[in-house]
C-alpha cells in the first residue's frame, strides 16, 4: 500500500519528505517501483563519473520547455541533475498519456540509448531543470570502457520497462475513479505535508497534469475533485489539493465504478 488506512476519522498520515534523488512518479500498483530506479551514476567511482561527465553536454531548461520530441531523431540520453522531467506519449488524435515523472539521478531518452532510431515519446521539463546529454556515439564508447555504466543503463532500462508495463496494467484493469484515488494517495506519499485540515499535496500538479496521468480528460478530473470536495474527502487550498480522508480514498482505490 502507498498509504496505510487511517486509524482516525481523518486518517493518520505520516509527514512526507521531498522525493529521494532517484525517486519517480508513475501510476503503478507495484510497490517495488515506487521508490524509483538506482541512480545511473551510483556505482561509478569519482574518476569514472568525471570521465562520463566530460563527454556530456550540459543544458538548462525552464519549466515547460521541451527536451526531446516524439518522432524526432534519437541521439543518446539525458542525465537529470536537477528538477523533474515528464515523459509522455501523444496519440495520433493528439491525446496525451503521461508515462512517468523522472527526478534527479534518473536518465531519460530511452528506450534507445545510442544514436539510432527516433524517440517513441516526448520529454518536457515540469520544473526548471539541469540535464547532461550523453550523445549516442560517446555513450557507446563509455559503456565499453566502464562496465558499471553499462550495468546502470541495463538496470535503468529494465526498471522503465517494468514501469510502463505496470502503467498498461493499471489503465487496462482499473476504472478511472480507482486510478484517481490511487494517484492522490501516491502524491500524498511523495509530497504530503501535514496541515490542520489534512495533508497538503505540496507540489504543482494541475488538473490537466492529473488527467494525463490517469487517462482522463481535464474536465472529468475537475468534476471528480469537486464531488470529492463536496463529500469532504479533499479540499482545495491555495491552488493545492488537501487530502482530508485518505481512508475513503483507500476504499475508492479498492473498489469503485466510474
């Protein structure tokens, strides 16, 4: 469970900390995926890290700026040094589904990691970010020289494959209402800050952001949150969501109909 059921009327919610360096945000019921993958550079020595970063090209992005686009030519990966990158797929009709939000220590730009093919989805900065691009040609040479970097890439790609498989399972087996309740509890776990009225989700996620994660429209999310507020399950405070009754969200996550 992402959040244990409450013992009191409002629910006892542990105060949340900022996400760990390698944490991630994605729609999944697999608890092993919630903490995020090992950081790509975690197993490298100081000298190996310096060697890798020397081949990189640092880039700073403002919130909302595109890092790479679906269908564009692929060339390597980006290592996140600060901020958060949202990766998403856009259907032929223009509808978006968020695959994950990746944090510091993660890399984005797969599943290709070298210099062939095109991007299968897009990446955009959801906060101000600093990234280091490792171009495909240089990255190929580095993995031949540094075995732990190759292992890190394999582990990262394996983790991402599990993430996207888990997302497909959620979209295929859970109702939209269940997915929304599940996501709210996950946001509490990652970004929750105790408040007199409950637990504030202290992170900037719009109704559209939430809709893209649960596979719904922005209008549906807005209406659903309004209904939850009328039932005092959540509140809106300074453009942030306050979860007042996590115990009810737990029940909704377990069995709900759209």
